[in-house]
C-alpha cells in the first residue's frame, strides 16, 4: 500500500477507542482488492480515512457504507458533508470565544447552547437529520476542548463531559474540515444511523467489512460502553460474533478489533465456530487512551480477528 501523503485527511472528532494509533497493525489485513466497503461502528472514521488517503476507495463506482448507532456522530458528519462553510463559520466563532474565555466559555456553550439545542430536536424523530451546522460545530468544539475527547450523556440525555485541560487545542482546522466534506461527498459514499446487523444485512462476496465495536471490558471496573444510551453488552458481543461468522460464510473479507477480554477469547480465539469460518485472532500492541490517570494509558494487547491473510505492505 502506498505511503499516506503528508496532507492526509484526519478525523475531525476525537473518539474513545479511535484507531489512528492502531493503523500500522491494521493495514497488513486490508484486502488488496474488494468490492464495497462497510464500516458500521464509524466513530472517528480513522480506518475509512486510512483507506481513502491510501487510494483504496478511489474508484467512483465503489460503494462505501458508513454507519453508526450514535445519531450525534452521523448528524455532525452529515452537516460537515452538506454545509461545511456554515460549520466552519460557526466553529470560528466558538474558537474565538474559547481563546478569550477558556473553560468558562466551554461550559457556556455546553449548558447554555448545545444541550438546549440538542434537547429541542431529540424528540423530532431523526436526530441525525435534524442536526444543524451550528449544532455540528458545537459538537466538534466540545469534543476538541472537552476531557479526553469523550462523548457522554447523562440519564436526561444531556452532554455532561467536563472541560479538558489544553494549552492550545486545535478547534477549527478549516482545510481538514473541507477535506472531510469532500471525502464524505464522493460518489457511492453513504452515511446512515443504524445497528451493525442491519447495516451489514446485504454485505457479502468480495466486500470488505471493518468492525470496531465498543470493546468488551477487561474487568468489572473497566467498562466503556456508554457511547450510546443502551451500551454494548455481552449479548450484543455474541450477536456480533454470529454476524461476523455469517459475513465470512458469505465471502466477505472481515477485520474486527476488540479487547483481549475472556469473553472475546472464548468467542474468537478457540477452536469453535469462528475458527471453522476461517477467522483467526491475532494479538497486537495498542495504547490505552481513556483513563483518568496518565499512568493507566500505557501499552495494552488487543485482538485483531480476520479472515484476510496478512500482506506485506508495498
């Protein structure tokens, strides 16, 4: 695969479990040829962008299906795709306020503007379709200046992440926002809200599917499943395994990342249904980014589960 150019498009949102640091481990498992590309846990979109930056999605007739169950993510990306000038203008204003007011401005935006505006459209049916450029800009602003780039809502559906401690955070990267808009606006690229099983219902022969679900917890106190109101529990991990096996049986190239939790080891690393479907689990080094203490953000092991043979990069 060609080297990624210096001006590559980068994620506009920081996201828990984002895959930018893991890309060198993922790239050897990208199939050299594939039909459509599916990414049903989009998050920050790091793998989509890696494929895009590398030219692997450049064919005009290649279908690219991007989706997530988090309506705020998709709403934000739709606004950037369709109204990038308005998003940039609103984000510039937010950046100016932050440079002058710091954390106080963060809380003014979070509690006085973002949460009330989001509350108004939450009951409108399709939250993602109702996302305005102003709301998208506020989400990007809060994500770039909030604690660890987390997205978290309380029981009332209010965004409640506190301000982060950043000396000079990047807030409005106009060039990168325009590049993101162009990438999402390419022919054949779709953005949808939906559960992973519905998003993958018609994926099959020669398609490439990358899955980055909320990771199974390594311990009872290590849970991070709250990126949606319902979380991602044991039953959903089991449903995901069945979906992955079905995809492999239909001839899709599948690449899945997850933790090395005992549940995942049982689902994928033994001699059961996953192995019979041609899936293999490989452990790789990663870096934990979401932890309340810096000492807890060191290297960890993760699983890559795939039916794609490892390739040497060109």
